[in-house]
């Protein structure tokens, strides 16, 4: 096992426009000669007036709209948007929404210029996983801090009939800019606020909870972000608490949790996300809630492999000083579980009315999607994934 920091390239071209009323500056961000398609979800941006603000800021531009991108955006819906883009010649996309809308927009941007059928952007037995080499330019206006999609180049698309959630990404699918106005989070309900805290927390853990390579900067950044979420999480989920700095800190934490700053040169383990995506695809449980089910169970099953980093996490994040290494690790895992539960996200399948039947079904899906060698050492076999699902019943 290599315990040195690996060589890395670090690249992030997304310009962040952070703070109050920054939508007003849109005309300085979107080139004047572009035909702009505004993309949004199920209507929250219409109800809360954000779309009107965007249109007012883009007065004089040629603009069109495509609404109805679902939470966990589906391939079918996004293909309709691609048809519209091609038919009407849009050459700039603007996502207004949460991770689902931004991810969807990334796929539309790439799919509209893809030389073959965009199905081949994906792998896992569904397409040929061909590289994305070009995409339409796009920006985003974030309304839900959670995924980091506003400052990264990845996305996740749902295939309804095939019951799969598959990722894609490319250096050409970073947003050109993202507007992060913490006041846009004031309309979020408690469930989405809690989802945002948990998703961000697990993004940090996926890039941190592996084995130590003495990457001091990456580790301290991760620990600082985790401690921030532990500190502000209980206040953030109070939907009536519109303290600006609280929401500003939440928003910036969520962005930094998955914008590439934590991962250069360090091992990563995206197994909780892989196991979680299968749960959402089959049982429609919110993305973050699937992570609340999987991560504590995974840490329990993988305690030996991750012991050194679990002890570091226990000592530095949860400030646990007493006990053996094993005891510290166990206590830190328990605290992680309690944290998720305290935010209103149950951590067992039974809390979502799912029972032991799901285990075989989920493991079959992992197998079908080629996910039989997960984790930082690619040693998480299907049998280990089965234990993790079973342990979460
Ligand atoms: O659809 P509308 O009506 O807009 O309502 C949305 C949706 O129902 C609502 N909402 C968003 N902003 C709001 C608001 N309601 C009131 N006020 C606001 N300001 O919230 C609901 C959930 O929105 P969604 O965009 O689905 O949530 P989230 O941001 O959590 O995104 C989840 C998707 O992102 C993917 C997930 O797999 C999932 O498909 N992920 C993307 C990642 C990435 N690109 O890097 C990484 C993540 O791990 C994740 O996998
Ligand atoms: Zn996530």
C-alpha cells in the first residue's frame, strides 16, 4: 500500500459569485450574443420568484425555458431538453436549482454536442462510456447546498426502466460560473436542509476516510469542514432560522466538500455513494438519506481496514481522547450515526419500511453495474457490500 501523496493535477475553472443579490449581475457573466436556455426543476424557482429575478437580470437576451427536471433527473426528461436545444439552436445553458438541475444541465450541455447517441456517455452495461470532449457553455444559480455540483464537473443521471443511477464527468463539464446566494436557501424545507448537511458530510468522508498518506492540508481541510457541519448542522435544519451567516457558512461548506480541494493526491472511497445510488434507483429514497443508511454501517464493517484514519477522525473531529484505538473508532462511528439521526435522517432500512429482502436485490444491482471492487483498495467485494447492507437492516 502506497502511503505517499500521489502526483496530482489540480484544476477548477468555475468562477464563484457569492453573496446577496448577485443574480442582478448575470448580464456581466453571460455573453450578450448567446441564446440562453433556462433550466429548472419542479417549480420551486417559479413559486419563490427566483426565475423572475433571473429573467429580469437577462432583459434584452434571447431566452427560453425548460422546466420539469426531476429530483434525481431522468435520462428521458434530459433527452427532451437536448432535442429542444438542438431544434432551437440554444448555445448557452443556465441551471437554476439544486444538484439535480445542475447535473441535468451538465448532461444536456454534453449530450447536445455528443457525436454519437448520448447514451454512450454512460457505462455499466447501458452505454459504451465514451469520453465527453465538448459541451455547451453553462452557468448555474444554486438553490440547494448539498451536492457540490455547482463547482465540479460530475453529474448523476437516473434510468427509470433500467433502475440505475449512473455518473459521468469531464473537464469540459464544469460550470463557467455559479451564483451562490445564501438567501436563496431560506425557502428550503427541513428535509432538504438535513439532506444537504448529510450529503456534504459524506462527500468529505468519501475523500478522507481511507488510510493516512500524511496529506496534512487535505486532512485538515476535511476535518475543518466536518467540524463546521457538526457545529452548524443542528441550526441549519431549523427552517425558520434565517441567520445569514449560518446559511452562508453552510453553502460554502457544501461547495468545498466536493469541488476538488479535498481530493488531490489522496486515496478516496466512493463506496457509500455506489451503494446508496442503488437504493435510490430501486426504492426512491432521497440521495442523502441513502448515505445516512450506508455510511455508518460501512464504517462498522470496514473498521479494521480504516482503523488508522478512524482514530484520527475520532481524535481530531470528535475530540475523543480516551480509550484504545478500537474504542475511539467505535465511539466516532456511533457519534456519526447519532449526528445523522439527530438531523432527522434515520440510519436503518427498517426505518424506511424496507426489510431483509432488499439485500440480495441491491447486491444483484451492484453486480450488474460492475461495482464488485469498491473502496480505496478496490477490495470491497460484493460479499462485503452484502454485509454492509445487511448490517444496516
Ligand atoms: O424541483 P424543485 O421544485 O426545484 O424542488 C427541489 C426538489 O424537490 C427542492 N428545492 C431546491 N431548491 C429549493 C427547493 N425547495 C425550496 N427552496 C429551494 N431553494 O429540493 C428538492 C431536491 O432538489 P435536488 O436538486 O434533487 O436535490 P440535491 O441538490 O440534493 O441533488 C440531488 C441529486 O444530485 C446528485 C444526486 O445523486 C441526486 O441525483 N448528486 C450529484 C453530485 C455531483 N454532481 O457532484 C454528487 C452527489 O453525491 C449526488 O450524487
Ligand atoms: Zn452525494
